């Protein structure tokens, strides 16, 4: 009997220096040289790389496994990678074999519930992983399937179809979201509300309605926030400036810039006295009061953690998208050569300064529907926000311009934050239209 020794694959992460990309290990040691014009992180053992205007894939030894012949490529997911040649999209496997022909005007990079949206002859439909057209292209726009249903647009109105292509909920909404806890947020005639999977309206009387979490959703009316249940009953009247999702039975609320927590009956469990607070996670929340960060339990008692337990808790928070950390743990700021703190450590992400500006990012938790969203922008050496943190991704300035991503499209901004030229779906197209250096 032969026993094979299991060898752990090396952990590699992409890195960039002087506009060239390569890969380093967890100790910041360069493992694969910085020779590419762009690189994606490794996914399923391969990484998409971009050089001399073309994409291909390399393995963790730096071997070119799939030649650099594509105009665009996305990371592998479930054994397939989306690629582009001459504006046509398809999918290849890890050997470079074409599994789904490059015939589509556009294809979403990832399959969801075994189907992927594709655009063909100006209309959208869905294919399976073998390339079969399961739902013919008949829609103006579509989204991924979620819990058996997908949002589609016909004549500028949103509706929902099932995985057989049946129109389950007719297109009648100006906007719509995926289903959460059996309900979906929709907007109709300027009002927001929720519907069930049969299309029955739960309510449509509020200015804004959030996602349901633990049976409740936040609503906004006349500038104030409260909560409703799944039947549309107003459980907690709109009285707060902000009302977050419920987590572990409590919801974070803000009034007059003070943070606290309420229960599902609207009782104030932890008074609104804090200058900052995070959602509860594993029974604890981080709060800021009088310039000092503390942990509290669900009764508002201060909990002191050992250094080891605090580090473990922070690590667990980082691994959970529902547990954003307080600014205490973001930890990215700037000091001068004398060690003086110039920009406080309030950012989740911070690059070195280039041409007088630095790309910085934070993870927000106050999105309309909850959740954590990264946002990037630029600051100057005094810490002033020169370009607002509104981008999904941003690179440092080079030659007077910086690459940014917003709403799934790529382009360049100047130092005033103005977008130069067009925004492109494919990163490679943005590269080809990079503005000439101002330097």
C-alpha cells in the first residue's frame, strides 16, 4: 500500500511595485517576480495574469498553464473561468479547453445555482455549466439566481422568473432586490415595500425599507427609522436617525449622533450614550465612550478581555462579514519620519503615498440593507479626503491618474476626482485607454 504525503499548497497573494505585479507569501517574501502588467489572486490553483495586452493563467510555480491569448479573463470558479476574445465571451477549463464557446456578447463570470446569465443578440438569458441555453435570451437585463428565483427586466420593469424560465412575478417594479427570509424589497410608484414569492405585497407605504433580519426590517419615513415585521405591521415606530439590522436579538440604533441598542419590542436595552458602536457578535459589541474603546455584553456591562482573547475575537470578526470592527482595530494611519502621528489609524486599508496622494479604504456597515461594503478614495499628506471614499477599488496615482472601479466598471480619475474618459466592464479595455501621463 502506498501512502502519499500531503503537501500544503503555498499561500500566495498578489502584490504590486512600480506598476508591475507578482506574488508574495505571508511573510512578504517575493515568490513569483513582479513582471506582469496586472494579476488576479490565485483561485483553484491558478491565477489570471495580464501582460502585453493579453490574459492567461499561471500556476503557483509561475508556469504558464494557459497561454496569454485572451483579451479578458476572470479567476476560476467551480472549475471554469470566463474569458474574452474580440468582444465575445465564453468559459474554459483548467487545461485551457473551451467548455462554453466564446459566442456571447457578455457573460457573468460566476455561476449561481448552476446557471449563469449571458447576453446574446442584445437580450439576456441563462446557460448551464455545459453551455446549454436553459432559459432563452428574452430579457433586457437579469441578475443571478438566488433561492430559486432571479430578477429580470422587461421594458424597464423588474419581475422574477424561476429556473425553468417561468415568469413567477410579473415585471411591474422600478427596482427590486433578491429574497431574504422569504421576502424581497421592491420599489413601485416611488414607494418602497416588500413582496413574498407569490408576488403578494406586504407593504408599500414607506420611503425606504431594508432587508429582513431575524424577522424584522428597518423602515424610514419622513427622515426617521423604525421597524416592521414580515406581515408589514409597524412594530417600532420611526424615531431614530439610523436603525440597523437585528443581530443576536438586538439592533444598533442612532439618535442625535449617539449609539445604543434596542430589543425587538423597541425597549432600549443599552442606552444611547456611545460615540460609536458595532453590532453584537458572539455576545459582545465594541463601543466608544469618552475617547475609550470597550467591549460590552448584552446588558451593557463592560467586559475586559485578555490580550489573547481579544486577538482571537478580532480574528473571528475579520472572518465574518456580519461583524464589522470598530475603528480601533482598523489600524491603518500614517506617521512622519520622526514618528509623529500625522493621519490617525482610522482606515481598514492604506497604500503608500504616490504623487502626493494615498489610496485608503474603509469597510462600511451602514448600507441601506446592512452588510459590509468596502469603499476606497484618496487622502493628502495632511489626512484630508481629497477624493471621496466611493469606489469599490482604487490603485495609487501614476502619471497624474489612478485606476478605480465603481459599480463593476473600470476607468481612471485625475487628482480632482474627475473621471477621465469612459468606464469599461473589462479591466483590459481600461488599460488600453489609459490617459497619457501628465508628468
